[in-house]
C-alpha cells in the first residue's frame, strides 16, 4: 500500500518540479500529458519497495516449502561469530558470483520497466543475496551474531569505515574507466569495475552497521523519533527535495550551501509529514477497530 500511494500521488508531485525546469507549457494538464506518454511510470526512491515485497514473499514461500532453511542459514551465520573477515569474504564472493556475470551481460546501468515496477538487470541476484543474509542474521539473533553491540565489528568500526572508503574509491575509479560507454570500453576495464562492486558493497554495509553499533549506544529522544519516523521520511522526502531544489535555482547560493539547505529543510519537513501521517493512521485505526488505546492491552498482566 505505501508503494501504491507513493507512486500514484507523490511521484507525479515530485517530478512536476523537474518538468518545470525545461517545459515550454508548464500547466498541470501539459505535464500530465507528457507523463502519460512516458514508456514507464517513474516511481522515485520508492522503486525498491515492490522488490522488497517480492523478496519477502519468496522467503515466506521457501519457509513453507523448506521449514528447516532458517535454521540452516543461522548455522552459517554462527560460524562467523567472531570472524568478521570470514563473513566479509563469504558475502563478497557470493556477491561476485551473483553480480559480475549479469553486469557483464547487461551492463551495470541497464534498467527494465513494467509500469511503475523497475529494476536493474545486473542486480536481482545481488539483492536476493543481501536480503537472505539479513534474514539469516535476524533469524540467528543480532545480539548473538557478529553484529552484536560488543562484537568485533563494533570494536573495529574505524577500520571498516576506512576499508569502505578505499573500496568505494577503487570501484569509482575503475568504473570511470568504462565511461562514457560501457560497451565500448576495454573488456579488462569492464571486468575490473564489475569485480570491484561486491567488496565496495560489503564493506559499505558492514562499516555502516559497525559504526552505528559503536556510536549510537546512548538513548536519545531525538534519535528515537528519527528511528520511529525513518520509514515515513523515506516515503515522503522526495517531493520536498525536488521542490526545494527547484526553489533554489534562481538563488546565488553555492552548491554546498544549496545542498545543506535542502538536506536540513527536506529532512525536517518529511520528518514532520511522517509524524502527521502516523498520527492520522493511528487515529483512523483506533476509530474503526474499536480496540482500546495504546498500552491498554500490552500493560495487562500475563
């Protein structure tokens, strides 16, 4: 439902700002005519939600057909408890097997569309692998895995951040050698760029989680609110970002100042929008369900 609502309403509102930058006829009717003429329905940042739903459905089906697979996946995660390099190596090797052949066949940039459903042809197996890894870690228990708060990743987070920056720079540098035309670049450059992508992804994910575990140990009302509203911010931020960028086109601010302004204001507006939407949904659910208010059930003795 969030995907449908975001694609139906928020995406056209967001992209109207982009349309205004080049259109000769800026009327909503002209925009809608051009929108309908597109070969796909642009989904914006919410494009990944339908893939997440599909992957969740596949996991549920696999659990129904092979009930023992979560336990088998947990055993694999258990072997990496105090060996983050083993986890990194396994994730990188499997990611290379899932990504490199498709990247060489379809290029890393080619997309396919069916209405608002879109995906990059080089990455379906890559996403499936990371979804499965997250499922396995969650099934085993984050507090027992290498991602526990006192684990080796949290203790050595600066090293992983440095590794992530280095791997990303390597991937970016090798990828630049394949520009502007991937297919016209030497095969060795394409292969090197494709193989650089898996370690850049693995170190990036590990560094992000490890630094979060190390730095975000203390509770904060502001951080709790941000965590609660993170999904809502993701859903609603894009119209704010594009319209703020459009509003700043005629100003004399430099690029850094514009980026900082858009980041801060868009975050604040989408944060507030998320809070209003959540409050509205709770009010609607309570009004139509007839259930007691929040805490009335959970606070009962068991």
